[in-house]
C-alpha cells in the first residue's frame, strides 16, 4: 500500500557548498565566482581522470568534479599548448564545479578557463579519499528525497512508530498516552520525511511546530515544557507504520498477512489497528513495537503457531492412518 505523499528531490547551490563547515570540506573559492548559483543534484563525486585524456562521454554536469594529485601531475606533464587545449575542452562541458585536492598548485590555464566559463573552482587541503568520503555524506544528506506525512511519529521502545489515520480518529490522543508512559515524541500533525540511501526513512518535526501537539478540548500543548526534554526526540528512523482505522467486521485475526506502507519508494512494515470505544490504543501500539523487535530477531508468533498447528495435524494424521495388516 502506498501513502499520499509527493517526493521532492533536493539540490544544493554551489555557494552553499563553499560555505559548508559541519563536514569539514575546507573549501576555498579560487575562480568562477559568477557560477555560484549553479546547482548540484547528484551526490556522487566524479574524478576527471579519463576526461583529461579526451574521453568526456561519462562526464555528468551536476556533480562535483575532482582534480587530485594524479590529474594535476598529468596536466603539469603536458606541454603548455596541450594543457591549454585540454582545460578549454573540459571547461566547455558546462560542468558545475571543480574541486582541487591536496597541496599541489593549480595550473594557471585551469584557473583562467574556469573564470572564463563561470565554473566555480574550489581548493581543499584534504586528500582526494577524505574529501570524497566527506562530500558524499554531506551531499547524500542534502540531496535525499523528502516529503511530508500527516501523522504522529514517536520513539516507542526504540522503535520509530509512525501513527497514521484520518483526521479526528485519535492519533494525537494515543500519542499523548504513550508519552505519559515514558515514550518520546518526534513530531505531531505533520512529519517531515527524508529518504537516506539506500533504504532508510528518517522522520522529524517542522521547526515552527516542533514538540507541540494539538489535543481537541485543550488546544496546543508544548510537550517539552510539560514533560521535559526526555519526552522528545529531534528525529528518528521510521521502523513501523501503525494505521488507525474504523472498526469493521473482517480483519486478519492471526497476523499472518505482512502489510506494507510505501514512502519515498521504500516499503515499511505496517499494522492496521481498528479503533472502537474502550480499546487501549497505546497498549496495542506498545505491543506492536515489541512484536516488531521480535520479528527483527527472527521470531514471528503467528507463523510459529501456524507451523506448530500444521505439524500437530500432520502428526495426528499419521497416527490415525491404518496399518496394512488392519485392512481386509
């Protein structure tokens, strides 16, 4: 089953890349200031390598293009005329940016052509390996697909539980009951979702309404002020979806059906919980979270019971089967 969501792919402006400090990219702009409004949309870092030798078919414009010690040594070994020709050809490819790593000096022809073509040329003191590792983590974080979901996200026994359901069915009241039991709120009403490669869904609250809840009859309440910082989390991986639904007659009473909920192309395990007066939804979600942990350890109660029943029936059938000398 899929959710109602619109996936948005991210991008980052090169001027933001140049200002990055958290991941320690240590970038300094050398040339191409006019191109800082260009966008990076691909988290992979591309080493120019063969492109410097003339093979440019695999050059992707919206990536960071790395020039390390090997590439610099190759350029410096060329004649001035050949070096000029190659840098002019590379800079004609509408590349987003160059990053020169390590401590070698940058050829003047590369600085000149980057400035002419408005391609930002950055310098970092990091070696190629360290820069690629840090830049990839930074770009995966910033460029990952995002969406928003109407629901409540909590940390229940370490399991990220996303509670969904129609407006007014009792999502926030159930979440408040769970908070009273010592579990932690991540977001109420609107949950910001980010897909982290390869298959992780992270949820958090929006800054303006973070740690607040709307409870019908009370209005807006501040969970952190009421219950303390131990009652909240800034973000949490979504492990399980619990959908609150109207009570109907036919439900899977054994739990053998594995239901899934699709967010940003990732299928998450889901349980549907019928709502009716007198049901303790908080307790049911606590049990659902513990049951999810057990399944992660390889134990599935419904499947195990089904296996035992099948074995019992088969064993009884063998005992009841008449032997050959009893047949006339």
